[in-house]
C-alpha cells in the first residue's frame, strides 16, 4: 500500500468519528477533501462509499426502537434521482452551480437554527414540498455526493432529539450509499475499486464501535444540536470556498 492510500485511510478514519455522531461526515467532508487532493469524482466516491455504508448499517442496526419512520419518497423519488445524478456527474458547470447553491442553503439553515421559531417554518416548508425535496436531494447527491447537506436540513427540521436525527440520517445514508455502490459496480464497472476500498470500511466500523458510539452516548441533546448547527455552517463554508 502506498503513502497516498494510507493518507486516504487516515482521512476516512478521522471522518468516521464525525459520521458516528451525526450520521454523516465521510461523504460530506471526504468528497471535497479528495477532490482537492486531485482525485476525480468517481474514484473519490469509490474510496468513500464502502466506509460510509458500513457505519450507516451499524447505526441502523443499533438504533433505539421508536425512531421517526422513513418516508416512502426516499425509495420512490430520491434513490432514482441519485442514479440520474450519477449519470450527469461529469457535467462540471452544472456541478459547480449545484455546489454553490448547497453552500448558501446550508449557511442560511445554520443561521435560522439559532432562532427556535424558524424550526416550525422549516417543518411547514418540508411538509408542503416533501416529494419535490426528495427528488432534488437525490439529484444533488448523485451529482455531487453532497446530498447530506439537504438531508441535514430535513432531519434537523423534523426533530431536535439526537437519537431521532441520527437515526433518520443513517437510514437515508444507508440507502444512498447502497444505491451508489450498486450503480458503480453494475452500470459503471467499478467493482474492483470498491473491493480495493474494503480496508477503509473495516477501519470505519472499528472507529464507530470502539470510539464513535461512546462519544455519541455522552453527548447531551442541547450540545448535539449546537454541534450539528456548527457542522452545517462549517460544511456550507467549505463548499463555497471550493468554488
């Protein structure tokens, strides 16, 4: 294994702690990081997807019962949108425009989260436009691997309980990464790249089981929501700085 491979492994291990807390992190921060290191988009997601999939699977399997149900629009609208987005992923001008829009949305979302009544407005907006929101989220994730931006807004708008937020995000991300893995292996012929990334998945699983779960259990709801707001704002700033 080369130095570059170990560097990617270290990046994924670090981001696995973030994903252990919020249900997202590996794709959100890993994608812009590897792109900045010079990797193309398809190679980047080939490295990141197995690790993200494994943590999401563990989080779904270990989630407490009674969490918020997952919308059927995830399967009917969002996942097909991911496939379409992947096919369009090489359209650089479109990708850049989408990234800019996501960055602005995230920064605005972080600002309104500091104002409690705005959560009611967010919930009302999502209820009115739930199907459309899922289509846009799927297309965005397929195009940029950054659909977690819109997912963070959705999950935090529905609940303020850390278990419910992470459970919702983990269910969505499990479906996201499974769809992308199947698409990469079958349609785009990248099965070998996914196999090469299997050590990344093992590392992420160990980080979650040995470190991530313990940190999450020690985190209070108020601190969790503040950290999530900071996370959303930081993510938006990172995206806009990449443009």
